[in-house]
């Protein structure tokens, strides 16, 4: 048992609350008063440093075409842990071994054991060639704890057959009674030859016409107008989206971060800034991947970006541009956990939640290089990262575990907050 004393905890206002935190693998108690424990805990004085939840990456793509992925997993999750990302949800849409069946999920869990330095959840896929049994397989995987089913049109992977919108509609109809979550990545291939903002928007509209009550998530939106469309209809349909961290970095600091993919964000900088400030960007994602693909909508960022992306948000959005800290934490931790159905185990600092902590020193300074080799000077510093109650050392054996979805990912739960 361990006890943090003199920890600063963010509140819904700009003020910090001084608290003590008793924890083992999970948080036992948080109190502004002295905490009395039956057993003598190891006491750690944080001396006013800020206690933050570990960040959650909602869609990583580390599983690549290589057979032995242990080295890639270890390298990527070390980068993540160093930067305060304690849980990754792997989509694996470049792997030779997609998760189509429950035994594929078991194999994936075996591959991460003793290898990953963060906890890891899994998205699954459907094999449309296994008609009509793919709906049963998707439902079984959902019951086994995957965080959702990924739908791709077109597919960047020969091992995963692209689904037509008719096949997607059939799948929705087959699981009508289920609350299974889906993610859609692609565009309307029926009326557009290539990816574009309009093609993606048309694809999203086709998905919404076919879906029932199921929640759906779009992993990457690069157009302000598409963000506006999703925000407008999100009260009628349970749909969410992610903004890519690299797109945001380029928007706010174009000299430091080059534009790697097409966006229209520069044309709507004032409007996007208002969405950020008012908590209208649902979540931020690194979309880390080292696998190249000809499809722009499936490209990601080097895993090394996770070493500084959490800190960049705190430095550039909260400290420099005065976006409320609570809003930053929603985009990085709380909302991803809720969308993945792993809240409140992850994504919050509450009694009973996993003791995943980032100890942040707001008075520090951090010098590092971006993935483009450009020097960064960020306000603040990450002093420590804890995973399930254990202080992490990148030279120690990997301690990451599989995280199963524990509840439905409906966004209706989002009126609750950890602050």
C-alpha cells in the first residue's frame, strides 16, 4: 500500500485541490484530510506537484506485417509510457493476423504478455468472406471484451476484405439487439474514386443511414466541416471522432511541425480554436504506426511522438493558450476511456480505478526533439509515470496487461466526470 501526500488535483475551476491518495494496484481513497490506513503505507510526498490520469490512445496500429512483433511492441510502448500514455487500444489493421475470432484475440493477448510497457486493449475486425457467420464472430468478440469492431472501406490490408455499405448494413441488422461499438475508417467508394473530405463525409452519412442504435467512432477527421457535421448530429446518433495530434500541432505551430497530410484546418483556425476551448473536440489521438500505406486516411504518426504529445498538450493548450486543464484531460484520457468502454477502470482518478498516474511538475521545463528532429522547449515536465500502482522504469521488465472492455461505450455516460 502506498500513500501520496501533498498532491495537487485539478478541479473543474482553474484552482487545484491539495489531496492525499491511498492506493495499491487501484486507488483506495482520495481525501483532502489525513488518510488513516490499517496497514502502514509507503508515504510519498509529491510536494504540490500535479497528479494527472494516464493518457489513453484510442487507436494505435503497432501490429504490422512482420511475424515477430515483440521488438516493435516494446519500442512503441516504451515511447508511450515515457510520455505518460498508460493504455493503448490496438486496431491492428496492418497485421497478417487480424482479430476475426476469439482464438485470434487469445493469440494477440499472448503476444503482448511480457512485451508491452503499457496496458493494451484490442479492436477486432470482421471477415466478410465468412458469410453469414461473421456477425456471430463479431458478437462473440464483443462479449470477450474487445473495445469495438473496425469497419474499413477500402481496406489497406489484403488480409482484411473491404466491406461494402450493403454488407455493413447487413451486419448492423444482424446485431440489432446488441450495443456493440463500431469504428468506421474510409470513404464512399461507390461515388468517389479517391479519398477526399467530401468522400469521407459521404461515407459517414451512408454509415449513419444504415446503423441502428450502435455507437460508432471515426478515428480521424481532417476537415473542419466534417467535425461540425458530427457535432451537429451527435445528439441524435451516438457518434464520436478523433482529431489527429499531428494535425493539431501543425495548425497551432506550423513552423515547428510540418503538414504531413491534407487538412482544411488552416481555413478555419478561429472556428477550430473555439471548438477546442469549449470542449467540442471529442478526443485527440497519436494514431501511432510505423507501417506505410498508400491510403492517406490510414496513415499515422511515428510512435516516438507519444514521448512528447501529452506534455505538448499541457504546455501549448493549457499553460500557453489557457484551454481549461479539465478539457485537455477529457480529450486525452476520460473521453477515450469512455469511448472504449473501459471507464472508470481507466481514464479517471476515483476510488476503485486503476492507479495509473502521471506526476506533472508545472514549474519544470522539458527539452526534446520532435519526430522531425526539430528542438522543442515545453513548459512543464513529467516527473513520474505509474502503472497500476507501480512506479515505471523503462529499464525494468515490461508490465503491461490486456484490458478488457467492462461496460458499454455509450456517450450518454459522459455527464459524469472524474474531476
